C-alpha cells in the first residue's frame, strides 16, 4: 500500500521570482519547503538566504497569493505612488485580501 506523504503538508514556505525573469512578465511563486503546521515551520526552518523575502502560506492559498502579488505589481506599474488607492480594482474576497495584505505588509503603500 502506497502512502501519500505530502497529503499532511499544509504550510508552504515560498519566495517570489521577480517578474523580469520569466518570459510572460509575471512573478512566479517558488515553494522552498513544506510543513505540516505553522509552528513546525516557524520553529524548525532556518532561513539560509535572508536576502530573499519569504512567506509562510497555506498550501490552499498559493495560486491566489501569486495572482494577488502580480496584481499588486501591475497596480504599482500603472499608478506608481498612488497604487494603494486602486486596490479595489483587484477582484479578491475581502478576507483573502486582508490576509495577503498582512503577509506582504501592504497597508499605506503597495511597495513589495
């Protein structure tokens, strides 16, 4: 009987590849590590390269986070310093938006 060892992994440690690198001009999310819970991720993972911004996310939120991250970058390109006033142009439910804004630290500025 084959056991699926990844089915219990609920938390992902991720970082973003800058949008200038891929051909489609979109930032890409890279999963660096998977953990079964938030405490395990915070206590046991040693960040090896502190230059990269890393984020702890639920595995279920990975696609939505990548889309939100790219939408924020699009707003920054389009509106510059006034992008924070155009967050309503991103179509995302309020709870998820607030969750991602907290993770990225986006409250008074959309600088990532």
